[in-house]
C-alpha cells in the first residue's frame, strides 16, 4: 500500500489532473498513509480508485482496487468488497472488457444481495442492463433495467430513476430508436413530477428529435412546442427551437 501512496503523489505531480482532483487525491493519500489496516483504509482506497477511474487512469485505478480487495478480504468487509467489484466492473466496461465487467458486476450484485442492500443492487442491475444492451442481448438487458427502475420507483428515488433512463436512452439511440422513445417518455413523466423547467425543456426537445428521426413529424412538432411553452418569452429558447420546428415542417411539406 505504501508503494501505491508514493505512486499517487507522483501522479499528482506529473499528471493532468484538475486542481480539485489533485487536491482530493493528495488529501486521501495522506489519510491513507496514516490509517490502520481496517475498513476505513479500505474505504479511503476505494475513494482514490474512484477518482483515478473518473480521470480515466484505469491502470492505477485497478492497482488500487487490487490492494483494496486484498485488505477487504482479510477483514471480511463485505460491503467494501461489493463496492470494489462494482467499481472494477465500471472500469472494465469503459475498457470494453465486457467479460470481466460482467463478472465483476455480478459479484458485486451477489454481495449486495446477501447484505440486503437493494438500492445498490438496483444500481448494479442498471450497469448490467447497459452492458447487455450494448452487446446485443436486448431481452436480458431490459430485464435488468426494469428490475432496477422498479426499485427506484418504489423508493421514489426520482433523480436516480432519471439518470437510469438517460443511460438507457443513450444505449438504445444508436440501435433502437423506438425503445429510446419509450424511455424518453418515461423520463418526461418523472420530470413532470419534479417540475424542473429547464430539464423539462431539454427532455421535450430530445424527445422531439427522436420522433423526427422516425419521421413522425406531428409528434416532433408537438414536443418542440411543449418545450417552448415552458418559457414563452425566452428569446434564446425561441432562437433554439423555432428553426428546428421550421425544419420539421419543411420535411413534412408544410412550406408556409
């Protein structure tokens, strides 16, 4: 572990981390060096690995994960192991190593299930859903996704639900526009519950563009007009939306 602390300090000095990231890494590394071989040390190591993951430094992130996992196993720290395997899955997914990503996600899910951590099971299920959808396993991906979103709905975890729908829309958009529309409509319903004007405008616009891709011009125009209706006097919004409406009417042949 000392070797990795030194490595992190060198990375901070010679890498392109943002100032905030560098300060966080430095602080965490200092804390790690003074901690005992206990669960707090595992959690600090996970935080460092997570920062490295978000900086796309996958090699060093995986080194920290390996060290963290060894300590967590020796302590029989199940929740720490579940976190570690989830993060390992995310890193392998980003590296396009889908086999190891799937193994890590499933190991994390199993441990969270044994701990009755249903909200974390839902998070892992959503990552499994995206992984399976992108590999063409649509039915299995949808099964994971529906299980995950139901958990969020039951708990009224609306922000996590929206984030999940965003992931599904992004995954389906290149391969199945109609399913992207289905999840866009679900996302819109949740946003209406939250009554967030800016996000409602953006969601209506995104949905309109999906309908435009399907050449469903009446619905495209409907949702573009919906976007405008949330802030009718906003000139910047009008300059963004009105040309798109004009373009859709042109495709429709309604030149006037």
